[in-house]
């Protein structure tokens, strides 16, 4: 194993080279009053640069969205949303559809988190 100093030097090199993108604390959403995890599939008819910029701004400025991916296949984007309850999700949904034009929004509510792991390296 490595002693503390070489270990921290390795971490610093990995940060400087961009391998480590940031440091986070993994929090218990349930204990913070945020038990509802929703995966939201987005389809859009507009793929213009202007639409994409508006959508990216919406994602960046909406704290309930904790993850966002551009997808291949029949869904254009997948969002991971965390909220305290269904009413809060409804508020989020109305804000989302008011911010950018969307063709279809489909929501799937997680029943149980079965795994949350590290990268397979």
C-alpha cells in the first residue's frame, strides 16, 4: 500500500490530468427528505442548436435533475430527477414542459435502488 503522502500526490496528479473530475460526498436521499427517484425519458422534434442550448440551460439550472444523458434509439434524452414527493415531481414536470418544447415526456418512478457503485476499474 501507499503511505499518505504518495497517495495524495497520486490523487493530485489524477486531478490535474482530468481523471478525477471532482470530489463528492454520497448522501442518503431518504434521510434528507428526497425519497422519490424518477427516470424521465424525453423526446423532442426540434434538434436545432437553439433548442439544445435552451434545454442544456434548463438542465443546468434545475437542481432536481441530478443526471442527464443524450441517448441513442427512440428516446433523445434521459434525466434522473430526485424530489421529495409526487407533488414536487408534478411541479418539476410543469416547469420542464414550460421551459422547452418537448414532443413526449415519459416518467418511471424507481421502487428500490439496488446498486450504486463505483466505476469498474
